């Protein structure tokens, strides 16, 4: 019996918000391995905001997915079949195998993981792409000194939670922005941020001002829109802004920045970045992150839904801010 | 008879556009020099966009002027009286002596100039603060490689004209944006830019696209507003934007940036800067600029009005884009 592979395709491009009919699930037989290839059974799929951008047909940092392509995504899993000298059956690996049961690879972009050091799912979050994103933006763009104030939006999320904890470890005042009292409580009480501002409470600028009495020296931006406007107005001279996400604009509506002149008057640095363009730094970043997780100095929270078929639901929830912690789909 | 000093004060803060009654001219007797001081007869006053910002009472990179303060401004002139060992009567100097006939100094911030190498007024423009501004933004922020495309707004102005010429000398494609056919013709024919887009012609984005067939790698922003929006939409990945001026917002109205998400998707660097915060680099910059002017490799144009009493008119004209070339007031 030929083994079958379930996979989820981009069926149509979203008009505004992502909808269930933008996806299609299908089941196809697996092709036999060629020499130099190996097959991975995907166990967990990472669900991330960038996926929304890939569903559009517009010029961006990554080629858009074509209609009919398997949805892209980072995964962890186990090698179940191999004709590759470097990967053996039983190896635990992480790679970008997408929204499907099985992936096939020649090894490019696949890393072995040690799930005895930290749990496998951590390699999709705090010790994976989101963690390295946080590490890069904080250390290579914001580069804060002890005593400075660092603000991060989407603070309870996979990236934001790491940004604030790394800032605290660097001796900074860490202030989060998140949606809702529960997330804010988590950010302060479980993650150890100095403060967290609930942007849904209706007094964003006033509350942020109260939480940043000495202004803001570094800002890690995951959101855009009014949160960006409010934080920009709190920046100190020579502040640095790591621009990582603009989730509010992913549905295509323009989200203006109200007072860009502050970038000039405060002599700010604003740097957009994509962590996959800085692969040379990943080993250093991952070494640090895995060690901190193993030492319990870096905490994280996951939101795991069961079943590949629920991946669209997980992405839609993420884009609406419904998840709480790193969004993961358990495939097997 | 005590010598008298005419000076122009900030009489009131502008409500919107600068108006004549925001200024007051008065004549006061000169105080005797103290030991260690010298007196300068101001010959020329530089008129620059930053002056508008100093007239507001808002948090910015410089302390606002107080009501009743002498209007600030760079000058060139000649030492006419000295109790200072380093400055002798007859020395030609440049400093920030403001809108008045005479300045008094202990030497801080005053440089001697050689007006046999290049004319004295050049030290207020191409070989002064505007020139160094261009040099810094181009070399230290944009840092273009030969063959790349550099765009500069307010291209016929004191800063913009130097940016484009330095970019050409660095082997780049230099594209200006200016207001009106006459300025654009000057930018291309007299200054040697590859192209110049007339933003008043009504097809800004289309014309800019045609002038930048390979996209834009470096952008020197002197203006803000729709010019910023249009150029941002033409940026190549990893482009650099030196943010030097946002003249459109100086009257207080907010000028939003329509698509800040491009900074992320194109992984751009945006850096606001103020050239007076990089004084350590001035000698290197000025050495280069004076040499290029003396060799006729750097061209410039001046717009000189006669009479200190006409400085308000010169500033208002500058802010309305009426000047053509570096705006200067001849005081004596």
C-alpha cells in the first residue's frame, strides 16, 4: 500500500481577512525517495503571522505562494525513511516542510534538534525562528544598554515574549504592549516584564506614557498602526526601532504612520528585517536560546491545536489575536 | 559714540505659516568686549529650513527659541575687534551669530575660513552646514555603491544639489525631485543629475518610476509627505533612507507616511540625523567639499537678498519653495 500524504493548499487569495475557503485539503500518494533524499514525518507545525503575507500576490520580501501550492510553514518531526548519508531514521529535525503530514528533503535548511535538552515544540518558538527573530532584532538592531527602556508589541506572542525577557536579562526596563488584561497579566507575572500596556483598554498613549517614565530607547515592532504611532511618540533621542511585523496591514488596507517626522526630530534608526536573511547568526542565537530555556531563564507558552486539518483555523485565530502564546498545530 | 547693533527677534510663534509679525527688528548698543572675547561684523546670513522648527515651542532636536530671542542662523563675517588670543582683527570667520549686524564670541563654534580658496558665501552652503549635511547623509547613511540609484528631494536646494553631485562623483545614478520645470532643468543641465522629476507636474509616482528603472537604493529625504510616499514605493530591498528634513510638516500639520509597511517588506534602513551632532566628521567633510568646489567639480547656486531687514521675507520664501539655490541674506 502506497503511504498517503495529507496536505493543505492555498486554494484562493484572501479578499481582506483570511477565510476557510482560501484553503483546500487533499490527500496524495507519496513519491518514492530519490538517492540523497530523506522523508520526515511532521509532528508539529508552527503557525506565524508572515504566512498571511505569503498568501497575497504582491511584491514583498518573499515570493508569494502560487495558487495550489502547499501552505508554507516550519515544522519539527522525525526522519522515517532515508537515502541520505547525513540523516538517519529516528533523527529529530526541524525544517520548513509546510502544512502536510510528510516532507521530503535533500537536507537543505534542515537542522537536527535535541529534544532531550528542551521539548521539540520549543524549536518552533523560543528556540526556533521566532526566538532568533527576537534575539536578532534586540541584539543587532536595538542593542540596548542596561538601564534603558525597551518596548515590544504583541508582547505575549512567540517573538515578543522573548524580546522582553532578553531585554530584562540585559538589565533593561522591559515594557510590553498586548491585547487584554489576561495577556498583560501573563507578560508581567509569568514572563517578568516590568509593565504591560493593554491596548484594548482605550488609553494606549496615556498608559504607555505611565509605563515608560524615562521614554523609550528601543522598540521592537510586531504590529504597526496605532501601537506604532503611540510608541513613536515616546521615543528618546537616538532610539532604535526594529521593524519585524505589521500585522494590521496584512489584509491589504493601508496603515499609515501618523507622525513620521518624529524619526527625524528624535534622530531615530528604523530598520526592517527578516530573520531568514541573517542565517550566519542563527547558530549563535540558537545556542544562547536553547541554553536559556534549559536553565529556565526563558519562559514560553504554547497554544496547540490538534490535527493538521485545523491549521487554517489556527492561522485565522492568530491573525485575529485569539491565540495566547506560540501557535502550534500538532500533526502527529 | 557707542556702536549700534540691529537684530531681529522672535516676536511671536507662528500659527501655521510664518508671517511678518512673528519678527521684530530692534537696534541696541553693543556691550563692551570682555577679556577673551571678540566681535564679528556679520557679512552674510544663511537662511535654512530648520529655522522654522526653532520658532515652535515643541520638543524637537534643538531647544526652541524663547520669545524675544535673536533669531538663530549661521553667518560669515570678519573680526572687527578682539580681546581673544586666537582671533585677530581682519580674520574671516564662520559661526552661528544669528540675525544681527554683529556677533560676540569666546571662539566656541567659530571657524576661520579662507575666502581666497572659495567665496565666503560658499561656507554657508556647499562648503558649510548644508554641504556637510549632504556629505554625511550620503556617505554615512546611504553609503551607495557605484551603479546604484540615489534619489534626493529638494534637489535644487543647498543640500539636495550637493547630494546628487556627490552621488554622481561616486558613480551612481542621481535622480532629483524638485518643484517646477526650471528647477528640474537646472538640476539636470547645470548640476549633472541623470534625471529630475517635477513633483508639481501632477504625475509624481509615474514620473519617478520612469526616472528610476532599476528602483531606488538610497534616498535622501528633505521634504516628507507625498514625495516620501512616492519614493518609498520605489525602494529596492535593503535600501537606505537618510531622513534630513520634513519641511511639509513644519507648520504643525501632521504629514502621515501612507505605507510604512514598505520599510519592513523591503528591509529598509531609515535614519534620522542632525549634522551638528556629528562634529567630529566636519573637518573631513569640509576638506573634501572645499577641494571639490575649488576644482569646479561641485557647482552651486545662491539666492541672495540684500539687507538684514529682509531676512524674514527670505525665510518665508524659502519655506514656500520660492528660492532657487542656497538662500542667503547679505547683511553688509
